[in-house]
C-alpha cells in the first residue's frame, strides 16, 4: 500500500496545519510521485479553505506510529 502524505494549512491561518494522507493499493511508489501533484490539486478543489505546503509518497505500514 502506498501513502501520499501531505501537510494542509488553512489559507486564512497558515500556522494551523494538519498532516493528511491518501492511501492507494494499486500504485507503485514512482506512480505516486508522478501523480501526486494532480491528485493534490483535486484535493484542494474539494477543500478550498486549505493549501498544501508539502508532500511525499511512502510505503504505508498499518499500525505504524509517528514519534
């Protein structure tokens, strides 16, 4: 499973950011990298009060915790 991990900040309050992710079961890491910008543009279209400030693709491991 591949995860498109990104940071979305409120346009009106750029210091209020959240880490978000989109999961894919049918993509390779390279396909994720190549398709990330159009996918994030679609996400911003449906969430107009946010802007994306950074992103990356990685293998998703269920149960993984951030430290």
